[in-house]
C-alpha cells in the first residue's frame, strides 16, 4: 500500500518503520491550511492502511514545527472582508480531525524533535506517544503571545504529561523551554546531539516495533482513556482486551517462548 502523494509532508517507509516529515523548511514547517489538510490525509492513511509497526514524526530543516502559519493570520487581521474567526474555526476543525486520527494509529508514534516546537507544533509533539529531542530543540506554548486560545490538543495532552497545575503554569509563563529543561519536566524522554536524533529515534522505533501489535494497540487505547473512565468501566475494557489477546498467534508465540526461556518473535497475527 503506497503512501498518499503530498506536497507539504513526506512519508517514507523503510521496512516496518515509517517516517513522516513536515516539509516546509523555509517557513520553519509552519502549519498552512494546505499542511493541515494533508496532515489529515496522512494520519488517516497511517492509522488505517499503512503496513507499519512504528512511526517517526520529524521536521525538515531547522525546526520541528513553528505552529500555525502567521501569514494566514496576518491576512485575516489586515483585511476586514475576511471572516477570521470562521476561517480559524474551520482550520481548527481540520487540525483536530488530524490529531484524532494520529491518536488512532495503533502502533508507537515517536516525535523526533529536530528544532523548535511552538504553538500547534508543540501540540503535535505532545499528541505523539514519545518524544526525543535534539539539543537544538526548545518547546514553546506561544499562543498567549498573540492572545490566542490554545488548540491542537495542547490543553488536553500537556496536563496529562506534567499535571494540571504545572500545565497551566507553563501556558501562562509561556517560556521557550530548552531541551534539557523539557527532559526534567518529563516532556521528552531523551536529549541527544542533532546528528544522533534520527538514529536514536530509529533505534527506539525498531525496539518498539518488535512488540506484539495487539499489546501495543491495547496499551495505547487503555492508557489514553484511563483518566476519563471510572474504575468499573475501565476494568471491563481491560477484561476484554486481555481475553481478545488470547486469540492471537502472538500470544501463543509469547507464552511458548517465555516457558522455554527464549525471545518471542511477534508477527502481528
């Protein structure tokens, strides 16, 4: 199954590992309306059709993603004939549909942060399962600098990573948070030299790709809804998840390998 043809993004498939690259380097990978639409196309394909077991998301050039394209906002601010709230409402709907599809991806998604991730770019990084940062990375909420309310899942994901109180403090203080500080906050799991970023992300992706796909899918699903669910509802989801895993060939492979002291090779069946 070939990836969709896109102009602001690149999807590359190498075995069972995919790489999605935001590809507007001259604009620091800012999210134009075209890129937002293509993110929806890309994440839907990656969730439903891609023959992958891990994905790396990164940016071309010096930035991961600088957020929404300011030229789009600037035009709406300067031209009274443009209904800026309506345009942004539609754009946010498209972006949020893309984020929902990103979260539907059943295999691990690793953000390889090659440079600044600001505004919606920070939101996109938070929507990924794991984040590895280059030493050149900084994270910035940035919305408050123009008086805009956060979007892209910022206020959903950030409290789940650092807690509600700290999330609000970060949003209100609005720092350019260096990679080392992001590591201390738990926003990224590792900080590496720029030339080590993609190899480190690839190493992590290859390790996670060896896990049983049903296990990964259910772990992502269960953790993703755990905060909202009551205990009774959540335990029912766990009950059915583990029972369904018993019907997979991977479970049999894993059990046999465990009892024989060997390493299982999960096939995704």
